[in-house]
C-alpha cells in the first residue's frame, strides 16, 4: 500500500511539473494581435489574439506584443516587463469608464508602450495609471479624452518615466501628473505635445522632470505646474502658450526652470512663482503678450 501511495505521489508531481513546463513553453517571446483575431488562439503570427489582455498572458516576461492590422485591442493590466507595439497600423484602446493601461509590475520591470491610440471617450478614468515599475517608456502614442489624467504616475520606488513623440490632449485632468510619497520619480519628456488638458504637465511631490522641445498650450489652467513642496520640472526650447491661467507656475514649494522657451498669450502670468514656489530663468526666454508679462517673481540664473 505504501509503495502504491508513493507511486501516486510521484505521478502527481510529474503531472504538475509537466503542466508547469507546458505553460512556460506556451509563453512566446513575441505574440500578435489582430482586429479579426481570437483570444482562444495561441497569439502567433498566423493565429493572432483579439486583445492585449488576451495576448499578455501568453507572452513571456521581457517579450513583445505586436499589432498586425487595425483594431481596438482593449484595456490591459501589465505586471511584467513587456513591449506593446502598434507601429504601422491603428492600434487602439477605447477605454470608456475604465483606465486604458494599468502598470503594476515590480521595481525590476521595464514597460514600453509604442504606437498606441488610447481614447477615453470622454468618460474613461485615465489613459495610463502607473502604480509600480522600474522604467516606463511611452513612445509615439496619442492619449486623449479622459475624465482625469492622461498619464498618472504614483510609483513610490524610484520610477523612470520617459515620454517621446507623444500627443497627450483634451483630458479633463492633468495631461501628465507625477507624484511619489517616498523615493523620487524621474521623468524625461521630449518632442511631445500636452494641450487642452487641465494642466499640461503637473510635477507633484518627489518628482524631478525634464522636458525639451515640447508644446504646453491651450490647457484650461497652467501649461506647466510644479508644487507639492518638492515637485521640480526643468523645461527648455519649448512652446508655452494660450493657457487659461499661467504659462508656468512654481507653486507651493515647487520649482520650474525655463530655458530658451517661448511663453506667450497666456491669460494669467507668463511665468509665476507663488505660494513659496520658484521659477528659475536663464534670461533667454521670450515672454510676451500674456495677461502679465513681467517675471517679477522669477529667480535669475546664470549658466556655468
């Protein structure tokens, strides 16, 4: 009897190991989605899945999901290192009453979103919600019409957020908001447009951001806002215009640094330091045609 039980245990262990190996083997390094796919498929090139959520469970850590043809591929939650790439076609996420992409991986994971159109349909919660990761890259994406932020980063473990060649527009909340309770979040924004939002970019507590060659225009409130006591954003070679209140606002202990920027036609002050905040200027900005042009509260800086 004991020998029989031992044999059963060995058989059960073997079955478990075989099932685990089969599952691991089923996760491909590259998977595919299609507008006419099916999530019951293996997500291969010839048998693609229908949604990003269907493909992600079949994609290995550090793998990639690619879009074969136009389609709406649905909201997705990401818990691993992965690249989702819609380059070359219309790779859409229609996120009515939900969040388009939730990133909740551990602090070793790198997530890249490339070539996606993320549409909030005027009632979506937010475009991208970053809870935790090591690095998040958002490249060649359009994020629009959400009831809150286009992108909200609230990682507390030292995230690096990189935004390149993106359009983040017409969101009721901030285009991008970055905050961290403990370890500082760093961000690099380049060749991107933040227009028609509440604030274009909002550097909140424990954020240190840099932006170059960007457009912060037509937002309901500020083009750029830094506050929260420790929010910092340094902006160079950018257009900051036609915002509902101020072009840039260093408020409540925040710091905005402006270098070689065009700041004009904002309804309030072109560059404002308020509430114990700071605006640093290197004297090479063009500030004109605002409600108030003089940067009377700015701190003049001299390049080394």
